[in-house]
C-alpha cells in the first residue's frame, strides 16, 4: 500500500505531496524534513530503496525532481519504481515535456 507520495526538488523544496494515510500536520512536517534530508544526501550510485521507520521509501530522480513513494515493508519495490516511471510518462504526455514549474503552477491538475 502506498502511504504517501512526495515530489522534492534538489534544493529540498517540496513541490507536491499526496497523503494516503492519516498524519497530523506536525507528523507530515517531520516526515518531509527527515526524508528530504535522507534522500538528498544519498549518492547517485546507491540503490533507490531506503528502509525508514518500518516502511520502504522508493524514489527516483528525474531532472531536478525526486519522486518518492512510501510503501509497506512487504511491498514490491520494483513495481513501485515502475509506477513512478509511468506517472512521469503520463505527466510528460499531458504537459509535453514536463518540468518543475508545470507542477508548481498546475498542482491541482497533477494531484487529481
């Protein structure tokens, strides 16, 4: 099960969030701070899976954005990587070569 989706820029700014599990605003802020610090500091040659608080975080970098999904520990990481890739392909088709500003100014189209 996907618990949440985060899109984070290389500078650590959150561009999009979608929460599928209940988190308070304080917990959301802490999750974003913890994960952005963890993912942005990882080297490019390391794998795209991170164990975090009993969950797995699967991420992939496209241009200047990190697409991150938090899943249960027993879910398939490779399937989630395919989901992320498929999501990026859909965004590319919709916006015609999507980039960060498309997501910032059209977040209501992306999130629905």
